[in-house]
C-alpha cells in the first residue's frame, strides 16, 4: 500500500490562510480610503465654511429683522405716495433726483441715484442719519452723464461705520443754485 502525495492541489488550510490575508488587506485598505475621503471632504471649502458659499439665513426672522422690514415697507409706501410721477422736474423747476436702489451686500450698503435731466456738473451729497440718534454719516460724489439722464457716481458705505437699526437716507443734488433732494429709510442688519 503505497501512499500517494498530491502536489497539485493546495490544502484547505493554505486556502483559508490566503483568503484571510486578502480579506484583511481589503479591510485595511477600505478603512484607510474611508478616513482619507472623510477628512478631505471636511477640509473642502463647502464643508469647512458653509457661510462663505451660502449666506442665506433660513432661520425664523428675529424681532429686529421683522421691525426693519416693516419700516422699509412703510418708507417705500410713503416715498411712492409723495412722488409726482408725471413730471420729471421738481416743483421748483430743478432736476429731480431719486434714490433708484438701496442694497446691503455683506459689509457694504450701496445707494444708487438717478437725476432726471442731463447734468453736466454739480455734486451729490449723501447723508445717513440714524433714526432717533444724533449719528450722521456724510459722503459726496460727482455726477455722470448717461445719455438722456444722469446719475450720482454712487455711494458705497461700509456697514462697519453704521450701527444696526433704521437709518434715514437723504441724497441731495446741487448744481450752481439748483437743488433737488430725495429721502428713504433703510434698516441695517
């Protein structure tokens, strides 16, 4: 009785050891890949500082924000009721200036105006007065001709110079002895 040794077939024990090693390598590689990808996504600009990408505040409005919104609505209605939309000139014959836009973006309050005539000179003066306060911020700008009308060069005021709350905006256009003025109220948040 001779015993034959089968050299072509690996033993079941060797197969199990090889499978265990391959499985261990796969698990370690998967764990390393998982932690690498997780850390790299946390260091990306969108996850590290989501405020830089999307600054929309979806939280319920605070009382101060609601009050500022109501004040802005009231001021817009009062401003529209007091305007004469059929005559582009002020009642004294001076070119009418109007505040065409007010916007707050980041740390800048931008105020744009329109003068309903061809202004070849003159200056625009901005006064921001804190409501119920003595605080006043003043800026001046020259005019720019844009075809059939003119504009003030624009006013960009750092909101760091302004306290939070309601501010009265007064823009005055003056050329020689001719003066025109428009006013609005804005809430700084």
